[in-house]
C-alpha cells in the first residue's frame, strides 16, 4: 500500500457526536482530543511522516467563551495524558497558526511539548491552532514582499508559509460529512486528494484511517497531466 507522506485532517463533529450521546459539547471535545492519540499512533505505525490536525480555526473564536476556554485547556490535558507515549514513539510536536494571541498558559504547554519532542525522529504531529489559511497566505505574502525586490514567485510564498519544509499534503480527511475546507490549508491542498466521511471525529479510529488510505490508493493522481 502507498502510504501518504503527509495527511491533514479537519477533526470535525465533536459537538454532534456529544449531542447524539445526550452529552454536553465539551465532552465531545474531550473525547476528540483523546482520539488524537489513537490516530497519531496509527499514522506513526503506518509510516506517515507528517500529520496535520485542525484543532482551532481563526473563526472558532466566535464560539461561546465557555467553549473556547475549554478548547484552550485541552492541550494541557492531551500532553499530560499522552506525552510519555509520544516520547516513546518518537513523535515530534509542531504547530501552525498564530500562537501569539492564545492564552499564555496554553502557549506555554505547547511550547514545552515542542521543545521536549524537538529531537524526535518519528511522526511529525502538527496542530493547526488559531490557524486560518487566508491569514497565513497574507502573512507569507507580506514576508515575501519584505524579502524580495522584484516580482514575488510561488516559491517565495511557499517558503513563508507555516508549512514550509513539510512534504506536500497527499490526503486531506474531513470527518462528519461537511464538504468544505473552512479556511484550512487552501494553498497546500491544491493537489491533495480529499476524503469525506460521515464518521464523527471521536469515532474516527485506526480502522477508519486505514480505510481512508485504501481509498487514497485507488485515486489516480494526474497533477494536470495525462496518465
Ligand atoms: C470540531 O468539532 C472541533 C472544533 C472545531 C474545535 P465541532 O465543535 O465543530 O463539532 P460540530 O461540528 O459542532 O459537530
Ligand atoms: C473546522 O471546523 C475547524 C476545526 C475542525 C478546528 P468548524 O466546525 O469550525 O467548521 P465550520 O464552521 O463547520 O465550517
Ligand atoms: Mg464543526
């Protein structure tokens, strides 16, 4: 089986999952966070190099303060519970997005995790946190303009994106059956295969990931050319 080098996932449906169980939305977020461990471990086992997970968008600040506050507390829960195992597996933690405006305590937890795992050689697990693709592209364009005298090229933009240095995204998965990108990696997904499943994120298990990769293996990628 051809294993995608870089998989990106829009982890959607925590709220709907919780509602279906008669539980509060935050319970869905907790279960969704725990599921990150399962998918990261599986991706690492399969030999995926980079797994990018959409954890919080620049638009998610519109949610009630109580929910935003809870979401911001989850990185601490995640690393407390799973850091030992992530270290054992050699998982390296990184982030994309603007961390400058997230709560100090959350930022510190993430920076610690990044530092602690910096030398690990297994899967790179990237959390997109306060991430928005339009903001990312504007930022890259501004950085590129400051660096270049003449016309800005695609490469100038590329190297100023948060994702610079990562392999191209082969497969994008969105759970919970909404067919949209919600401002996720608009530039980087140009030639990715897009997989949509009705499974809610907390239920998206290792078997579901394998199913998505099997589906990916049946795609014919042409990149605009002929086969
Ligand atoms: C995804 O689940 C998690 C975040 C966006 C933070 P949602 O909270 O969007 O769940 P639904 O879409 O309401 O079911
Ligand atoms: C996208 O999900 C963001 C994350 C999964 C973090 P949303 O639930 O915020 O997206 P919309 O509102 O359905 O487009
Ligand atoms: Mg949603």
